[in-house]
C-alpha cells in the first residue's frame, strides 16, 4: 500500500467520523493539512468509493468473509463420485487437554 493510499484511507475515516460528506476536495484538503503528498488520482478514487459504499459498513465488516467457497465438482466417469463429493468429510474429534492445577501437582505459586 502506498503512502497516498494510506493517507486517503485515514482521510476518509476522519471525514466519516466527523459526519462530513467525503469528496475528493475534502480528502485533498486533509492531505495538504497533514503535509502528505500523493498522486492526484487517489482522492478522486476514494471519493468515488465513498459514493458507492457506506464507509461505516466497510469498517464494521472488516473481518467478515467473502462469498462462499467454490462448489465441489465431481470427476467425470465415476459412478458414485458425485454422491461422495457432495458429502462432507466426517469431522475429527479433537481431544481436549485438561490443565492440571498447582494444587494437583503438590505445589502452589505462593508455597515457600
């Protein structure tokens, strides 16, 4: 990520936080006030993004996954291959390791 991209991202976040409509001019003004030089096309690109997307929604969905995975495709020629490919593999049971307390080991943190 370039300095210009990062600076425009922060400018959009600042404008959104303050409730100010995001425009290329306002982004450029913030960059100028911060003494950040970037390519002239970045503020316009970020302003167009802000027109189409709600910045608050983007922030809230940062960790959200994208679309679902690709569907499984059966190999041609297999008689039962399609049914086998459609069935998910059985989940392996994970063994849970129980932690022993200090009392069970015969000593404690504050024993002298």
